[in-house]
C-alpha cells in the first residue's frame, strides 16, 4: 500500500514539474516545441461577447499570429470578463498575467485624463472622423502616452457611437433625464455629462451592468447598438434614444515587460498581425452596429426615439458645462484636432 502511494506521489510530482517547466499558468510564458523552437503563450482578456467587433477581431488576431508564426505564438482569448473584469484587467496586464487587453479608452482616465476625449459630447462628426483622428498625430500621441507606466498601445479599435437606454421613460429632451440614475464606465466626464442633464450616475463594471439594470440599481445606461444588443439590455430597458452623443472605442494594450522579451522579428510579425486585425475590426464595427440596430428595431422590445436636429441642439447646449470643465484637463489641442477631423 505504502509502495503504491509513493509511486503515485512521485508520478504526481513529475507531472507538476513538467507543467511548471512548460510554463503552464504563467502569463507570456514560453514552452519548448518538439522541434526545439519555443512557443510563446499570449493571453488576451476582454469583457465583451465573442460575437462583438472586439471579440471577433481578437479571434482574427489569434488566427493570424498563430498561422503566420508557424506555431511560435499561441494566443488564448478570454471573452466576457471570464478571466478578468473591468478593474482587474489593467492590474493583470501590469503584472504580466495577461499580455493583451483592449479596454474602452474611457477606462484609462486614471492613467491619462485625455483618454476621456471619446466621451466629450457630440465631438466627432462621424466614424471616419474618429478613425482619422486615431490614426493622426494626436490619436497616436495619446495611444503611446502610457509607455512610461509600462503599458504599450498597439492599436485603436473603434466600436462606435453610444446611445441612451433606460427603463423609466422616453428620453427626448434634456429635461427628461431629471432624477434618473445612469451607469457609467468610469468617473469624470461621464459623471458630469449626466450631472449636466440633472441625472445621477454610478460606475459599474461592464460584466455587472445587466444585473444592475435588472434590479434597478440604476435606471439606464449608454452604449453602442452592438453592446446593447449582445448584452440583451432590451430585456431590462424599455426605451432607447438614438443619440450618437459620444463614443466607445478601444485601445489595444500590451505591457513593456512582455514586449521587450520579444525579438525584433517577433515584434514585427506581432505588429503586422495587429494591423490586419485592426482593419478587420473597423469594418466589422460598422457592420455589426448596423445589424444590431436592425435587431433591436425588429425585436420590438424597446420603444426607440431618434433625436431630431432641434433635440440635438438642446443636448449640445445642456452639455456645454462638460466642455467648460474638461477642455483644459483633456487638452485644448486634442479637442480641436478631434473636432476638426473629417
Ligand atoms: C462598457 O463598459 O460599457 C464598454 O466599455 C464595454 C466594452 O468593452 O465595449
């Protein structure tokens, strides 16, 4: 009996050592392939559904990097906050427990307040203007602004414009917001946006929003058509206002510890695959948001109101205090570059 126990124990220890040697459980780990080449494991964590533009582009990146590197890289994608939720994913990136995340720019406010630019009400003319801003001087400067904190921006993955939803009443004019409470992605501009409309706000992690809407912790939220659709908010929100008042766009980030561990050739390949995945994401963002808008309309679950030009003017005016307070904090040059982008 004792002998059998010892044999089992030795076998278990051997398996354990093999797992450690192969880097299992460690982020950015590398393991030896049969032919002697190393496999580098890249963990990509995000909070949205797999069927979203971000979810699909993450899978595209995996497909590209794994095939083009002939197995040198292995990419594990974890959607829907499976591995880390909103507040934890940045800590995980800094600890190199994940090597890629793609948070909404708003969520980087604690690291650089200029990322809140995406929340400035009615700032960008349209999607193309946002893409051109991100690819231009100021968008690139912003993306690279976290390098001294050990975080490297690799790409902008835009999702699209936000719209309001709520469970209480149609929101057609600023006065309709009075006394309601909205979920925000993070504090600052978004809190002040709702304050300007006479509403309250609370920051809630994306993975907990459906429940917060269901149990009425908050009355409403704001998101892209695609997130509203894929998170099934129509089950718990009776009204949607098509407002295009701000954006949800992502910054794909890695950490410098992981990045600096790569050879120049590996960095080049990684960048090439990221650029290709970025093109794919931008095309999908447009397509999937349109498709989701159709789904939301066709489901008949929500009463949908689209702001008229006059309504829009009333919102622009009501939200002016946000510009008064944040133009200097974000940087006048960033706001101007975004406003003038075509
Ligand atoms: C949100 O928190 O509403 C979004 O940033 C989620 C996402 O990643 O699209």
